[in-house]
C-alpha cells in the first residue's frame, strides 16, 4: 500500500462510516442527510478525478492530424514547389526569409495552443466539480450556525422563533465534531483533483477549497472549546 498518494476508496469508506455515525446519533437531524450527500458526492468526485488522469485521446488524435497537416504544407512549399525560375534581388530574398520566419513562429504558437487545449478542458471539468464541493461546504456550515454553546447556559431564554436546540453539552460537542470531520473530508476530496491534474491553476483552486474548509472548521473548534470549558 502506498502512503504517498490519496486513495479514493479510503476516502469514500471514511465518508460512509462518518455518515453511519451521524445517522445513529442524530437520525432525525438534517446533518444526517447532508452526510449521506457527502458520500454520494465523494463517489462522484472520485470517479471524475480518476477519469481526468486519462488522456483525451480523440483530442490528441485531432492535434496530431493538425500538426501533421501543417508539417505537410511546409514540406510541400519547401520541396515540391520550384523557385529556380524566379529571379529575385537581395532585398526580395531578405523579405522572403523574414516572411518564412514569421510563418514558422506563428505556426509554432498555433501548435502550442493546440497542445494546451487538453489542459484547458480538464481544468474546466475540474472547476465544475469543485464548484459543487464548495457549495456542500457552505451547506455543512449552515447546519452548525445555530449550534451555539451559549444555549447550554441556565440563563438562556429561547424566543418563539428560536430553532431547535441540542440541550446536552456532550451531544452538542459531538454534533459540531461531526461537522468538522465532514469539512476535513471535503478538503481530501478536493486534493484528489490536484493529484490527478498537474496544473498550477487547479492546484490554487484546490488550495482555496481546503483553506475554506479549514477556516470554517477552526470556528467550529472554537465552539467545541467553549463547551469543554463549561
């Protein structure tokens, strides 16, 4: 077993176990359904990240044909066409050389752009998947917003429109801990794409996702600390 790469199967198994733990302790809570959605998303993202590791063969074939066609045109101009009967002066000869160099440079830039098309396609697909992951992170955060340790105080008085509260400190701490674990898993799912796609832009997007989850998890742990101090 390699410990230098993330194993998608292990991440999915961890998400499944976490979902079972949440459902067993809080079967009627919305967090239970969110944990189940995290499992489904983990499976989808793992499959998408795996698919991005494979080359886009149809695109590479098209690029190869385009490069071969361009090379064939230059070969035709350079070897088949006859210029021996064209009389030119030194000035026209220099202009011809300059035009040829410009053509070669433009052709090289065009070929380079074609080669990077696959990179752009994979980048776009990655951003589409990360967008869904970012949305789920905010959904997880929404479920912990009303879980305030101040409600455990004897002096706390709810209003008629106050949301349902967890009255036991141990249960509240466990609920918040589950939220933190789910946020941690989202970071690991995002890291799968950095592992599959070697691209600086994708790496930055993955880091942003991980930083978002870490910042929200840090706030959750501040609540857990307050509970423990009580």
